[in-house]
C-alpha cells in the first residue's frame, strides 16, 4: 500500500521510454590488443599472421599497441617475425615444458602474463584452431570474461545498453569489440558484444582475416617473460607428436578445389575426384565431413565448419548434399559447380552452376573434355581471377 502511495508521487515514466545512458567507458576502456600466437614446433601458423593483421587494425583504431604472446621452446626467429608482421611488443615464454601445446601449462602462462600487466588488454584474439578452441575458453573462464568463437569480422564501436534486466549495466559503452560471425546457417551475421569486462575475447577462423605484408624493417620490442609452472600443470605428458603432412597444394591456397562427398559411394571414388582435380593448375582435393568421419580420406581435406574455410576461384562439389556445416566453409568460392543426382539437393540452392546426374557418368566426361582441351592447347586448365 505504501509503495502505491509513493509511486503516485513519482514522475510518470512511459514503460518503453529510453533510460538515461551513463558513460560506461571505464568498464571496458580502450586498451591494447593481444594476439596469442600459435606455432607447431617452430612452424608459425598462418592464422597468427592473419590475427596480427586484424589486431593491427583494431589497435590503430583505439590508438593503442598490438601485443603478441608466444609460448614454446627454441623459438628461433619467431619473435622477430611477429614484429615484422605487425606486433609492437612481443612477449616470449620459453621453456622446455612448452615445446608441445598442452592445455594446463599454456593456460598457466597466459593467465600469469595477463595478471602481470598493469592494465588488461582491451581485446585478446586466438585462432579458431584445435589449440585456440581449447585454450581460449580456459582463459575466458579464468578471467570471467566473454568469448566469441569462430568470428569472421572484427571491429570496435559503441553500444547502447538499454535492457532493464540489470539496471546497473544500462549505459553507453563506447569501445566494444564487435565480434562478428555467421549464425542461423549463414543467413544472419551476428554481432556479439561482451563489454562488461576487458579483455574482450574472440577466436577467429583461419583463412578469413588478411595478414599484413611482411616488413623486415618494422621495429618492435621483444621481452622474455617468466614461466612458473606448478606440479598441477604436468598432469598430461606428451611423448610424441605425429604430424600428418599434407601432400600437394594446400586447400587454403588452391585456386581450384574438387571435393567429394558420401555420393562417391566408397573411398575409391576419390580416385576420380583426384583425376578431375589434376586437370587444373594449383588444385586440391576437398571432402565433406561425412567421408572424413568414415575414414575415406584424411581430416586435412575436410571443408566446412569443423574443417577448413576455403575460397578458391572454382569449387566443384561431387556427391555433396550441401549441409550448412559444409556450406559455411566454401560459400565464398568464386564459382561453385555442384554435381548431384538429386535435383532437390540443398547444394543446388547456392551453387552457381548445377549438374543433375550421376557423378560416375559426369566426372569421366568432364575429365575427357578437359583432356581434349589440354592435348590441343598443351596446358592444364588455369582458372582466372574472379
Ligand atoms: C557440429 C557439426 C559440424 C559439422 N562440420 C562439418 C564440416 O566441417 N564439413 C562438412 O562437410 N560437414 C560437417 N558436418 C556434417 C554435415 O551436417 C553433413 O552431415 C555432411 O556435410 C554431409 O556430407 P555429404 O554431403 O558428403 O553426405 P550426404 O548428406 O549423405 O550427401 C550425399 C549426396 O550425394 C548425392 N549422391 C549420392 N550418390 C550420388 C551419385 N552417384 N552421383 C551424384 N550424387 C550422388 C546424394 O543425392 C546426396 O545429396 C557437421 C555436422 C555437425 C553436427
């Protein structure tokens, strides 16, 4: 009753009126951008260079520095390379126990490093790789901060938070990380924000961001940082690292990809796919996850959400239905040609050219036609820029 009386005295507020927005810049102030580098036994992963390219843009936008943390053992000239690719400050954690990636020691080093900084970075970026996907959530959980996985675009911008669910959060956040990623099967681009705390974190898909041109004259600082591992960090021991080295052109660098799916009927179907691929210069063989899971071809051929993101000039999908998880990895290809015996296969909805028919009739015919052109012109088919 008393409440009702008091309410009468209050100025009338329309239920949908916009609340007054306080300046929340102190909650997630501008700050440095941190890239956590990834390498395999000294072999720097391309996604690190891509993250440095994207991180450089974000740091410049805030007029702050681009930091890079690299962990490992016998790192050679990796720290210098990171400067050449855009980092202002490189922090190096070298220890024999960091030779191979292991969750707990790496997590310890990253968390100790971040806690040692006088000011938290505004943004922390990792690759959407097996390592990045494992490490990033551990760090985010430790600092109780937000993390967006698998981003394809990054930016900095303002955000007006007007939701009355938690009134303490209402306000204008001028420096949010816009972590942008496809959602609802790529039909929408979601801009995901977590401005409640720095560092705002994201993992980024390999092959999407653009690295800077290497500049051997670029100047930056390189600092060693202490590594203080605890007995708890040694719970897992790596005895050997077995790397399957992909032969031929890398999927992410190929101009042409000929991919095979379950419609091939058996692993032998890939002989035909390989033969068609050989008709083109700078070509590679891709695959759907279904056939990778069946063991018909190895994982490094997999295209899609949990495989590689590719954007060749030409993508030929043979016996692939076009599930959304496959589509997100190849939909940016210049020209998509789909061969499928089912006229209603989803892939025909986004392929630029579709051939309805049996791959075992169509591919040999395509190979015959390409070979005829090659023998008359004496060269392999080169696909031009799109
Ligand atoms: C979390 C998650 C992540 C995933 N990640 C990926 C990923 O990264 N990449 C990926 O590819 N998938 C991924 N998948 C799996 C995905 O959902 C599909 O199951 C998979 O892509 C289907 O593979 P497919 O097209 O080869 O097989 P199917 O869907 O079985 O399609 C086979 C196609 O071949 C056609 N066909 C059959 N015989 C012939 C013939 N003789 N000639 C012509 N056409 C023929 C059929 O009409 C059919 O359309 C993921 C799924 C989940 C849940």
